[in-house]
C-alpha cells in the first residue's frame, strides 16, 4: 500500500464525537477524516493539542507515525477543545 493511502485505513477503534451540535455525534474512523475534521469543523482555531494532532496526521502521510498515534492525538485535541466524546 502506498504511503498516501495509509491515512484512509480504518482505525482499530473509531471515535464518535459531537462536532456540530451537542448530542449529534459523527464517527471519525480514519486519519484522513480526522485531519479534515480538525481543519474544517473544529470549534477552535489553534491550541497545543490541535497543532500536535495536525502534525502527527501529516507525519502519518509521510510514513513517520502510525494511525494509532493520529487517533490518540485526535482524542487529545478533542478533549482540549471541549468536544463531547462518546465512550
């Protein structure tokens, strides 16, 4: 599989979070989807965890980090932004 395709490989455990409205959950299941969510739909423009997560997602594309690293960073960025995560 080409390195650029790795961001589309489903995560071992998808993340359900209320990105748009409280109680309305969306499922993020790939590094690519996480990147788009943080760029397009995030409630804050910047933050240390958001910046870190975006960098890790970029590193996944380059083959330097794993999708699990991106998933963990995405969760940390969501917590930083106060986004409700479904357990």
